[in-house]
């Protein structure tokens, strides 16, 4: 099955750090574009050759490096283990994502973070420098997947010590 370019959803988030962004709810359906997803940042999948995808484009607009944790789970109950109902997959890109060149700008790939017991991908402790943009491609393990998902965030911006005194 060859990749198809249609209209996938891109959620744009301007993140200054601190309170994490709200959850992002979405679904994979016949209207989504497809691409050959990576297995690693050096190798494309032989199984996920035309998987649907949506993206989250997150830009750190804060003055300090922001650290985020991102997890893809089931819509309505994203903390529940994946596997039986959905099998999501996530890829992080630096600056931009081009589905025709899915290894370009790839930073990391995540599938089955918790092993067979969980199967929900998550990226923990991802550092995003001030002014930088990361694109998170949300997809599935297999071609022709149709399911609803929910992305959750946790994040902080480090506090910089301005001064202190001892008396």
C-alpha cells in the first residue's frame, strides 16, 4: 500500500513552559494522510508502510528550555493501557516533518513504552530549547488503523535562581 497525501490534522501549540498544554483529542480515519513510518530514525517500517497520521507542532515560546512528557492513549481514558483497542505509535521531529521523507529531522521513535503490558507510546523528559519547534507525529503500528486517541502532557520550565543572600 503506497502512502497517500490527504488532510491530516495538525494541532499547533505555543508552549511557554510551566503549566502543561491541555489534552489533544483526535482520531485516525479515511481522510488522514498516510506515510511509511520509521522503526528507528535510520530505518523505515516494512509493516507500517501506509499508516494514517496526525501531528502536534509544539513551539517553546518561553525564555528557558522546557521539558515535556507526552503520552498517547485511548480517547476518554488516556491513562488506560493500549493494546486491545488501539496500538498507537509516536515519532518526534526537530523543526518540521515531511511525510515524503520520514527519516529527515527524526529525533526519536516510540512504540510500546510499557512493553506488552501497556503498548501506549510516551516520551519522557523531552527538552525543547527556547524558540525551538518539535513536531510529534501520532500514528499507528499497522496500516489502515481506525481509532480515537488522546494525547496528555506534563511539563515544566526550570526556575532560574536570580540571587540569594546569607545573613
